């Protein structure tokens, strides 16, 4: 006999069917809902959606993203410093591979750690990832050659960050349903704070204590933040072994999921181009390096409140319904960015870009909770993260190669802006396939 559904789940299902009746297209919408809510057993899952323990998990997720994704978001500052100090004779597009590999590896391990989280293994992999991040950071302090930075900051640090980050998002979803967008928005706020604090700390410390000790101080910050995450993050739902292995190719029979994966890949081809090159562009038009260094931090600081707000709006209106218009603004700013010729206009672009790109960064994982059962959410996220990783890996170097070939950042903006626009088309297509029409919340 089926057990009664929880009040929160009944409320959520009722709201979905209410939308169906209001839209007047019952047949298609009912089919869409049946795809999103796979069976009554899934509806039986209850979620705290608040309380001290649940918010403590969110706090641990925030400190995790602070020192994983947040540190990766600070790459633009390291790119500028390496170009002008440590790796002067190395082409910028070659240096960019360090950051691209780090970005990519923040996502790639999610294929494995997400699946392990579904099976009930979280704490041990997370602890291993923490050790990787800490050791790699202290090794960066000893680096003097390109291959050393590539190995330590690109591969080693990126891998450790990915092991931690890949299992964090599914764990947050164990504690929240109706307020999941808010919880994930706060989680994404951690990366904004990290992307703000780490560049400013590096900028202030390098003249005082030198590059090696600056990196060591950042390493001690990582010890504290990821140590807190190890103590507070925890699974809640029982483990479940959904057939298919680590990488379930059968999931690509779902056209909506496949197109969404492609959308994530295409978006990451361009979404971080502005953050990677905005301070380099500033120095080229005569703005002092002392100020241009802060543009990445300004963008990340601006993204913080927006990520939380976009999470709240995603709970109310649907994640894709929020992501698409905000990402259009990010695309427009990507096209406009190279034409900023003064300090004030670059500040405005950094602020607006931080606000607009926050929607995609904070909410692009939310639809994945609705594309299958919770017992498989870690693997679905890991699959999308793998596609995202490829985009993050090749995107900035492509931008660097275009810049080197053309000698202008305008061509870079055409490439990156077009990629971002194309990704929104793919997200709209996904939304249409899921809802079986144009109206509805997704």
C-alpha cells in the first residue's frame, strides 16, 4: 500500500497541476508532470526545508564553494599577475590553459563524486578532495615555471576542488525542496565571496610579503573553510543504486536532458571570458594595474546578492524562466565590454556582468532535480558538469587564440557573446520539451 505523501510534496504537486488547469492544456502538461515526478515513491520523500541542521549544511556548502569555485573565479587576477611578473615570456593564451584546466576540473570529478554520493559515499571523498586542494595550494607557492603552475594550480588544485564541489550540490538538495533555489543561491554566494576575497587578499599581500607567502596565507584560509565544510556537510536521504553505472548513456535518450547538457557546454564556452580578460583589457587602455586588479573582485561581489535573489526567483517562477533573460543581459554585456574605454564604464560593466551572469551560475543545476528521481540526482549533475567542464576548458584558450590572431578583444566578444546567446536557445528548447509547450514553470 502506498504511504501518504508529505504536506510539502502535495503542495508542490498541487501547484504544478494548478498551473496545468490555468493554462488549459491538460493533456500535454499532465504528461510533462508525470515525467518530472517519476513515481509515487519519489513523492514520499520529505524535506526539512529549514531548521538549524539544514541551514548548517548550507553554511558548509558556502564555505566549500568559497574555496573551490570561488578560488577558480579569481583566476583572472592570477592570469594578469603571471603575464606581467612570473611568466612574462609565455603567451597569454598558453597561460590561460592553467585557469581553463582548473575550471574544467572543478566540474569533471562530479561524474564520479556525484555517483558516489548517490550510493552513500560522501565524507571520505570530500576529505580526500580537501587534502588535494590544501596541498596543491601550498605547492603553488613554490612554483616558478609554467609547467609547475600548470601541474599544481591547473591539475592538482582543480581536481581536489572538483572532488569537493561535485558532491556538495546533491547533498544540499537532500535537505531542501520548496526552498531549494534559495539554498543553492546561498551556496553559489560562497563562490562570489571567494572570488571577491581571494583576489583582494592576493593584491594586498603580494607587495607586503611576496607571492610565495601570499599563496601560503590563502592556503591557511582554505584549511579553515574546507575544514568547516568537512564538519557540517552531510547526506540525509538513504543511498540508492539506480542502474546505469557511473556514466549512464541511456539518460541521453531523454532529448530534453541531452539538449540541456549541450546548453551548459555552449554557455561555458563564453560565460567566463569577460571575467578572465577584463583586467587585461583595462591595462591595455591605460588603466593602472593597481586598479584593474580589482575588476574581477567587483564583478564577483556584485554577483553575490544576485545569486541569492535568482535562487529565490527560481523557486517562484522556475529556474530556466529566470536564467534565460538574465543570460541575455550577460550576452549583451559581453558584446559591449571591449568598447568600454574609461575606468567608470569598465566598473559599470563589471557590476552589471556580475549581476547578470549570476543567474546561470547559481541556478543551472536546479532543473536537474526535476529531470528524474532524487536517487540519481548526483549522477545527472555529474553528467552536466562534465559537459560544462569541456566548455570551461576550451573557452578561455579559444578567446586567447582569437585575441592573438586578430589583435583585438572585439573579435573575442563576438565569439563569447554568440556562444552565450546560443546556450539560451538550447535552454529554451529544453524548457519546451519538458513542458510540452511554451507556458509553465520550469
